[in-house]
């Protein structure tokens, strides 16, 4: 299982469950939307929305310490509302 398969699978799953996909970045792709935290842009792999649920995520086949730090930094910033879900 690779990151391309995981990204495609997550995107398909969310679409089937009526999420609006705002951003889904495949490996090697360029992020369009970002959050600026401490003057540094953070480009999440996944941004999806449904009703009151907003998902911000990273797509990896195994645990990534750098992505974990990226999402924690984003989650603790004032740029993101605390009701958002991180995956």
C-alpha cells in the first residue's frame, strides 16, 4: 500500500459519505491552500467539509513524526478553530 492508494481511497470514502473535498494532494503534488502559522505556510494533504465537520489531514502509509508535528502545530494555532477534526 502506498501513499497514492491511501490518498485516493480516503478521497473516495469521503466523497461517498457526502463530504466536499476542498483539497486532496497526491504525492509529489503541490498544495494550493495553506494555513500560515508563525509566518510559515502549512499545506495539509487533505481538506474536506460536511455540515459542521471540517477535516484537516495528512495521508501516509505509516506514521510520520514530521506530519504529526505539522498537524499539532496547526491544531494549537489560532488559525484553526478548535472544533475542526484532525486525521
